[in-house]
């Protein structure tokens, strides 16, 4: 049996980092990818005259507890181990995909409690000749719980009466960052995402949410957040509560504060893709 692979830098496709726990009961972790022992974009190795690559879709790992794997060569078995941050095993399974075609989607699922935080996912993926590629994913994607800032109609200015809410959120941000005193994670960024309800024109709402997110991001930078701060507006493309058009729904008028090594996997409907911008 031959082992294949070489250690690599974090992938920008989904996320690399370690999970922070205990900042607040409201904090939840979402998996970011940090492939280890594989070259960027999937594993690669010379195997009987062809290159062995793997591609792992991790977008459903935390919500649906599954990974979708594609191999460039005829697949063999896949071993999966899911652990908590403390190292306790959540799942330890093996699936045999022998006989499947190269490039076919290979789905690996596991069971776990819905609110159980994931610390790491370890994969060992074999081709039919028992060459294998190892990848490990550890997570640090921390939404910051906060009270929503209220903006005046058609305004992105932060009123003085709303500052205490931001001060409380700033304290939580600092608490998270203290968990990384050694600066193990060099690319940590505070991401601020703005959202609106469906009242008004969608294009206008997008611009307004972006302006409000920028105001919040600027406030955090001026308040003393030392890591990079990025912002983006989603308008009404990523509703928290699905409503018809022209519906006044306060829960959709919100902002997300997220600390992560890579851009959060947030997408809007209608093909909207966020273009995060940094505050200098």
C-alpha cells in the first residue's frame, strides 16, 4: 500500500481553522476546510501512469452531516472519522465504493446530534489499487451573537443610542480573539454581512445593506479590532425568514458578525455571490 500526498496551505474553497467553543451558548461552528496531506484543489499523485486527484464537497458537512467525494481514478474505500474539539469520536465509518466510475459522486454520511460541535473531520480516500490520500478538516467559523443595531429609514448612519449594542458585540469579538493568543491562524478576519427585508426595490435594498454593513465594519475597525474587517451587503437575497415581496419583517433586517480564516460560505438567491471588501 502506498501513501500519497504532501502537506498544503489552507484551501480558500471552504475553510481552515480550529473551532472555538465556549464564547457563548449562542455561538455555533461551521466547518471550514483545511486539507492536510494533499495538494491544493484535491490530492494528486502519480499512480500507474495517471494522476490521482480527489475533490471533496464540504458544503453539507455541518448541516446534513455528509461529504461528497469525486476521484479521478476508479475508487476504492473511504474512511471517515469525525471528532469533537476535545478529540472524542463522533463517527468512525468506512464505505466501499469499489466498482464505481471515476468522477462519480461518492456520498459519505454520518449521524451526530444536531447541536454537537465538530472539531475535525479526517478522510482517507483509496483508489481501487489502494493508493490513498489523507485530508483533515478543522473548523473555526464563529458567528458573534449580538443585538441588532437599528438604523433610521434610508440611513446607514449609526446613532449614538445604538453604540452600546456594538460595544457588547466588540467585547465578544475580543473574547474570541483571545482564544488565539499564539496567532496560530494568520488570516483571521471579521466579516460583517448586512441584510434587509423585502420592502422596496431589490437593487436599492442591496445598496442600503452594503452601506450599513460598511458602517458597522468601519465602527469595529475604529473601535480597535486589529484583525482585518470585511463587509458585504446581501439586501433581500439571503432572508432569515422567507416572506413574499414587500413584506415588513424585522427579523430580516439584520447583520451577521463572523470571525473566520476564509470568507464565510454565504450565498444569496438568484445567483448573488458576495464580493467582500476590506476596511483599511
